[in-house]
């Protein structure tokens, strides 16, 4: 008798779970979370990167980066909170991207602006390293959407330099 009662309760809970929206059952029509609202439009906005060099503006189309020679970087993303993420990132070197847009070397540094307002600065010596790439692939798959179509990867440096959601690069002379 007790087994039948427990089985009945379990079936009732399972049926209630499957019938509840967002819990494995029907499609949820819940409004977007505030964090989801903030990301709306981010991916599309990051498909083009505005490059500014001595007042001249050019556009980097992230889809066109696949036409440049690709570099594979095995590295560990070291975040400021101590978390690490090992992986393999692929994309063109940052130096080749800038060369393809006519950016003359040397320069003092690059200021990278992200869609979320973050600004990172990368000195010339780091920007031209062979493991500094604009990655569009992470572990054989597209970079996660929340990071943008591409992200800056600097394999030999901490995550401070690994800018995601890039919308602008300014060359500082």
C-alpha cells in the first residue's frame, strides 16, 4: 500500500513538472530577464568593428576575417576571479587584420572597445605577438554568442587582454 501511495505521488509530481511552462513542458512565454534584454542586439552590433587610425575610419567585417590566414592558439583563459578555461581558439592574427586594413607599424597601443562599455588597451609589443588573434572559433565551434562573433585572444597573457564583444579598435600613435 505504501509503495502504491509513493508511486502515485511521484507520478503526480512528474505530471505537474511536465505541464508547467519552462520546466520541460510547453513553451514558456515568460518575459526576458534584464540580463537578456541587455544582450538584445549585441551579436548583430559586433559583426562589424570600427577601426580608427589617425582620424581615418574603416570597417572590419567579422565574417571576412575567415579569408585571412588562420592561426590556432592553445591557451588557458585566466580570469581575474581566478577561474580558468583551457581551450583552442582559431582566427587571424590581430597583426594580419590590421595589415589588411593598411595600419602602419609601429604604433603605441590599441584601444579596444566592447559593446558593454569595457575598454581594453593592448600595447604594440602584445598586439604583434603570434598568439594574439581575433578568434571566431573556440574548440572547433563558433565563439559563444555572448562573447560576440569574435573575441581578442592573447594566449600568452591573462584574461585582462581577452576582450569580447568588440565594436571598435582605435590605433594610438
